[in-house]
C-alpha cells in the first residue's frame, strides 16, 4: 500500500503534494488523539435544546381509529 501511495504522490504537481501533506497531517491528528470519555454528569443535558416533541405526541392517530 505504501508503495502505491508514494508512486501516486510523486505523479502530482508540487502544490498538490503540499495539499496531500496537509491532509495526512489532519488524519494523523484525528487518529492520534485519545478518545475522551464523558463522565455521566457531563453527559446530562447534552441534547438539551436539540430535540423537540410535538404537543400531541401521544394523541390517537386518525389512521388507526378503525382499529381502536
């Protein structure tokens, strides 16, 4: 795999090689960071303001009226 990547990288113009290098640096930063685990108290309220429920959420549906 490394040889294929090197061969294709060498075929690119220098400006594209710089761009590829920046992308590789981003990937390294992404995958080298230790995953942070949230404590239970930190996780509470994480979805606050992002979800909503309709006022008539538990109201009977008209489509099912004949079955009820």
